[in-house]
């Protein structure tokens, strides 16, 4: 889902494509994500260089055990299975009741694949992919996911979004702002004026930069900026 985030949250934006970012607020932020889209400055100095590397926060994929035990796969990372299972129930609801037969499976970490979710939601009349499906029929499943979402490491979240913001600027989106820390929570950067977006998220150059910088975002903050 990551309509789900149990910590910081974002407030929905008033713009078609910006809704994609706000989908986080709708999806991830619904009653859980109160991510206040930050308008952090674009200054990427002060040690941002070392934070430019992609930060991995995704649990390793299950591996097979060696020996004579039939190569049984190892158990899911502790604390992740309940989240993954809840996410799968949400995905299944979106496919069966929500009207999105091609809604993607969650990642091994339990978080939604936001790149694929956005592809679906960007289709004409398909914005409900961010909101729990048609008539929000899958909102209960969405809430269940948020209830068991692992607590986010705010420092890692900040560093990941900072690396992503710097990458976006390096790839031509010069006005993409840095994330900020507020009350110990990482707040996403992005458009310098969320209320009246100045970045054209549908432009070829923006999409190209976004594709190049996607690996900078760890699973728990993917889609937030």
C-alpha cells in the first residue's frame, strides 16, 4: 500500500499529477501519513555529497538454507511478515473489489511498488488506485496495513530523500527542493510550491530524472517525494 506509513504524513495536494505525490497522503497518508510536504530549500551543500549514495533499507530476499534440510527458504525478516501479509490482503482486495486487476504485488519489504502504482493511477479516471479502490472499498485493508507498518528510521528516511533530491537536481530538475527534519520526522522535499506546483511532472525531462533517481529512495519513503 504504501498508502501506508505509520509515522510522518503528507497533506494531499490540489493538482492532478501532484495527486500522485499526494496519493501518499491519500494512500500512505490517509489516517496515517500526515506527511507535510516540505518546501525545503534547494541548498544541497553541507555534506550532502556523501548522502548521494543509494541507501538500502529493504530486507534481503529469502535465501535457501544449505545442508540436508531440503533447501527450505528462510523465514521472513522478524517484524516484517505481518506487514507483508496485511499488504497482500490489501492488494488482493484492490484486484477483486477495488477494480484494479493489475494492482502490483508488494515488494519483499512489504511496501507497495509505487512506481507501478503510479503507472496505474496516471491512467484517465484511475486515480482511485491511490484511495483504496472504487468507493474506497479497500480502505479497511489499507488501514490494517498501516496499523502493522514497521516504524520508520527517520534518519535513514531523511538521508534517502536528500540523496534523491540532489540526484533530481543533478539530472536537470534544478528547482527540486531538499527534504527537512521536523520534530524528529523526515519531511519530503520536491516541488517548491506544492499548493501551486511549478514542476512539470509529466515532462519527458522530469520523468527521465525520476527514473534515474528512483534507486535513491528506500522502500519506506518511495513515493513521498
